[in-house]
């Protein structure tokens, strides 16, 4: 009888940004690290997808039409889903940064962000996700 081979689960990174070029560039970076990226143009699109429950971490823009990145973080937390989140923004604001980080965000990066910085943040986010107890 053949034993079933199990492939290690590749961490899924959900990228949520209304800017197509930012999504594409971040997608390439995430894929280059051997992670599995999924792209969404809005928080609403992400919330309606299977990745809502299948992501290891989220990279989300702060300012988007509809649900903002910070509102998404609060919504997920209120539902008990504490996904590690890396925020990115073209409009950095200290008050929003403090709010996001106090609520548990991994990072708050200003666009354009450095690839090496994002790699460090992704490493921390994946570590946090893997340290969480299984549900």
C-alpha cells in the first residue's frame, strides 16, 4: 500500500490594494519568496473569497474605496480572526500608523516600500501565523 505523500503547506499571502500596479509588483515579490500570493482589488472582494480563512497573512492598503485597510483589520479582529497584517500606504499618517500597530499589525510601510523591508515583514508575519495554535 502506498503512503500518501503530503506536500508542505505553502503559506498564502493575500494582497489587497486598489492599485493594480502595486498588486502586481507585490505579487511578484511574494511569489519570488516561494509563497502563494492571491490578489484582491478591495477588502470586500477579499472578504467574499475562500482566502479569507485560508491566508497566512494579509498585505493591505490603508486607503481603498469601500472598506479601508484599518476597518478590515477591525472587522477581522471583531470576528476573532487575528490574521497578521502588513499595511502599505501612499499617505502615511502617524495616528493611523499608531492605531494599526497597537491593534497588532506586523508593519505599516509607506509606498514605495523597499523590497528587503517587505521581505522582513513577511517573514515576521508568516512566523506569527505559524506560531498560532491550530483551530
